[in-house]
C-alpha cells in the first residue's frame, strides 16, 4: 500500500469554494482503480492549508491509472485553480 501526501495551499478567500469543489471531486478519485481511501484535513495554524492523504494499492494506480485518466482531467478542472503554489506530492510506503 502507498500513501500519497499533498499539502494544498488554497488562495486566500477561496477556502469555502475549495471545500465545496472537493466534495464534488471526491467521488471521482474514490472511483479509481487501486484507490483505498482518502482524508482531507484543514490546518489549524494556517486556515488556507489542507493536507490530502490518499491510500493507493500501488504507486502506478496513482501515477499512471489516475493521473493518466479522463477522470483526472475532471479532478484537475475542479481543483487545480485553487492552489498557490501548486502542491508537491510525495508517496510513502511502510517500512516496518
């Protein structure tokens, strides 16, 4: 299992719009092959920062399956315009 971690910095004044758009986008990612679950958390110290955690069965499920899909284009259209700067995504695996 792989954990995708993305820190999402949302443009000021757009957090409510982002949260509504994420509710719309969530079924897109959850319908993808290899998807296990996700969590979106809002930062307490910086109310424009979110942490997105997504569990995938494999790295390829995220990098190739999801990002290479037509559904990703819908996800991108719904969410990517909210970010500044654009998030860096990292993947983690269990070691113990």
